[in-house]
């Protein structure tokens, strides 16, 4: 029993060391104040909606790491959520844009729910 646990531990350790590093995402929204340079970085407060988007990325895109440091990110994801409509209070419009490290737009889309927006952005960063 101890030998099989040891072997399982060694296999897991080898898999962890050979795994590729995760792609890093910086997630932002249009209302966030962001000024950055090599000498100074200033970001506005993180809204509850932005945290909801981060949770959605963790759920639907586990192959990425979410970073709070814009300078360390491989991609910038901007996801803006519209205010709910009185007609459909539980459905919101979601607009997503993904930029690479050179600040070039590589993906943009809109969806009525959050999951497809996150899944589309995730597919774009995996390419």
C-alpha cells in the first residue's frame, strides 16, 4: 500500500513539473481606471461584477491563470456587462474583447449570457 502511494505521488510530481505554464489573463472592465508604466501601476477598484467574471473564467477555462498584475499578463480580457433590462431582469448583454501582449485585438464577441462570452474568450487565448 505504501509503495503504491509513493509511486502515485511520484507520478503526480512528474506531471506537475512537466506541465506547461498557464496562460495569464488580466481581466478588466470599461469603468476601471488603469494607468500603468514600468515605474508605476495604478488600477481602479475591482467591482463585484469583475469578480464574477473571474469566477466564470476559473470554471469554464481552468487552463488559464488570472493575474492582478497587468504587466505579467499574456492577454488582456475586457468584458463589459450591460445593465439588466426590465423585460428580462436575469439576462444581461455581455461584450468581450481579448487583446494580446502587443495590445492587438485578437477576439471580440457579444452574448446574452456570461458563459458563452467566457468560453469564446478562452478559445481565443488557447489558439
